[in-house]
């Protein structure tokens, strides 16, 4: 049956009687008669960082600047906020939206970012996520067994490969039953070394 998560924020809309409708009543009260699921549409905005700077006069007549610390960004100089990067990853990998569609969605909201730029951000995030991937792999190896499967997929414009040639995506699931981890690994050649490498160090029985 359909139901709403009790942790969702809720907004109460009070439907009131006018003064004539409740004239002469002993009391009034409200009762909930309906619930509707609502969603706030995506909204693009620009975050401007204004850095405060202090000027200090030195004894030798020179000036020295002190600047407020800037927030750490995983890609350093990048036009995307951390929230936007997370939205792109979820939309592409969880919701299966290709980058050309994400480019169109952002354009409708006033954010003109090319799919090439979106792809470059995703590629650069590979190094950022390596420590997390390693931790998830260790968690997988702490389980009693691993589950593995492969799926054929098409990849365009891959060096040394035609678009019609088979490529493969391996999915590995494992870890403690209450904390399972799922990881994917792309394999352009369906090499038998891929599952062996992924299973290396497995301590299950």
C-alpha cells in the first residue's frame, strides 16, 4: 500500500470557516481530512562567496592581507557546488539519466553547462571517491559470501573498440547482512582477471 514517510516535512493548510459560517457556534476545531504528497521542483541558483580580507600595516610601510578561509571543495576550482555534483551523480547513476538530458534540464533552469563539462566533473571525481571505494571494498570482504554478476553494455567512442563490440559491467555485492555494499567495475574485455581481482583478499568461507 502507498504511504508517506513519517520523516517527511509537513505543511499544514488550514481551511477556515468565514465569520458568517461559524456565527453562533459553541466552539470550532480542526480535523485532518486529506494528505497530499508534494514536491519542490528543482531550482538553479548561484552561490556567491565573498571573502573578507583584513589589511595590516607593517612597520616597514608595507601591507599584509589576512583572508577568511574558503570552504574545501572536492574539485578545488569548479563551477559546480557540492550539492550540484551530488545531484548529477544521483541523476546519472541512480536515475539513469544521460548527460545530454541533464544538460537540457540545467538549461531550462538557467544553468548552461555542457555535457562535456559534466563528464569532466564525473571523471575528476574518480580520484575523490577512491578512498570511499576502498573502504566499501573492505566492508564487502568482511562478509561471509559475495555475489557477483556481469552485464553486457554498449560504450561509444572507446579507444581501440568499436561501438558494436561487447563490454561488460561487473557488480559485486557483499558485506555484513545489515550493512551490505554494492560496487560496480567496468571491464572492456570480459577478462577473467576482473572477478579474481575483485575477490582477492576475500576472507569468507
